[in-house]
């Protein structure tokens, strides 16, 4: 009996020891699995790090352009830094989530998208984004959406009635060239409407100054020239550009081919109005303009320039001009116009 009792105690001790070891194993294994799950995406129930409150990210990040200087900073959850391999996976998932979010906004604003045309309620939300947001990438996406919708005639009235004109015009004060260009494009599309032109005229001087002082041949300068061209299709607001005609000739002389074409469209609008003839004759024309006829310049540019001069010549009436009052600038312009006509 004594021997059997000893064997029983030994067996019980072995069972208890084995059970204790198993419990310790389960506890340590469970903690390790929990850490691995958190490193991959938080708790076991959270699959997408982008939906977790701890995972803040910037929609402006883009995996497609690793060398971009304008790439934003993606903020990662704390567990993304636990362990090298797990942290790398978590950071990659956060960046992918940020990229998908930004592309979703851009897809909404894409001109090739089937849902480009927004309802008045959606337009109101986009205008609220433009008015309230300070983030360039949100402003850019919202302005693209507005520009696409402003291309439709029925939306121009809706955007105006929603108070969109001053909201978009306020963006002209930004220093971000991409955002400013998108705002000018929106105003350009809206300016095809006569009532919108009447309300946008108060911004013409600002647009004119920004266009002239912008970097030569830049996207902002071209967008400003397009808006001014639309605003001068009729004769009603052309007089507001009278003091800037010399600057437009300077841009034409120094700009590239695309800038030249856009300036010529604007000057052609002015030259077709007899009331602007005197202002055109007062313009200071750069002497380098005459060299266009000596270079291998684009023939279409030269032809359009000659059309401008021809319209000025048709509107010019010697009997209505007092030659004694014509200053040297007028004489210079007139002689250059006559010479180019002979050419």
C-alpha cells in the first residue's frame, strides 16, 4: 500500500506539472499572437488600418510617384513601429489606404467619369469644401469637380445661385499655383454666362494683374488669359483692360507659342471694337515685335497678328484724329502697323 500511494502521488504531481506548463504555454502563445495581430492591423477585429481611429493618414500621399517633392506625410498607428516586418506591412497598408482615398476623390472629379454631373445638393457640398477647406489637395479636387460641372450651361446658373462665384473668386488670393489655376478654370467656364460675366467683372482687374505678373508661360498665366478672353468677347467690359494693352503686347513678344496664341485671341477681341482703337494706338509696342517678320515664326501666329492690325486699320479714321495730338507711342504703333501691312 505504501508503494502504491507513492506512485499515485508521483503521477498526480506529473499531471499537475504538465497542466501548469500547458497553461503557461497558452498564456505566452496568446500574448505573442495578440501582438502579431496588433502589428498587422490593430485588434483581431480590425482588418483595415485606414478605418481605425489610431490610423491617421494624409490623402495626398501617392505610391505611384515616390520621387515627388510634393508628396504628403502619411501618419501611421503606434503598432506600425513594433517589429520590423510587421511594422513594414502596417505602413504599407496605411499608404495604400491613403492612395485609395485620394483616388476616390479624383475619380469623382474626373471628366471621364459617368457621375461627373453633380446634383445641386452635391454642388453645395463641393462649394462648402472650397469655402472651408485649407488643404491644397482637397481644394484642387473640389475645384476640378466644379470646373467640370461649370462646363454645362444648366449648372452655371445653379452654381451662381448657390453663391459659388465669390467663393471661387476668393481662391484667387491663394499662393498655391495649382489651386489658383483650377480656380481660374472654374471662373473661365462660368464666364460663358452673361449674368455671370456681369458679376465677375469686379474681379477683372485682379485677374489682369495676376496674369501679367505671373511667371511667363505658366499655367496660371494661360488660365488668366483664357478668362480675360472670355470676358472680352463682348464690348461691354473691354475698357477695363485699356491700361494693360502694352503689357499684353509685351507678353506676346516674350512668350512661347501657346502664350502668343492666347494673347492674340485677346487682342483680336479688342481690335474688333472701334471704341478700343484709340487705346490700342496708345499702346507701347516692344521693338522686338518687328523681328517676328524676320524669323521663322509660326505662320499662323503672323497671320493672326496681321488680322489684329488689319482690324485696327479698318477702324482707324484719319479725319477723326488730330495728328498734332498723337504722341510718339501712337506714331510708333501706327508705323509698325503700316509696315506689317505691307509685309
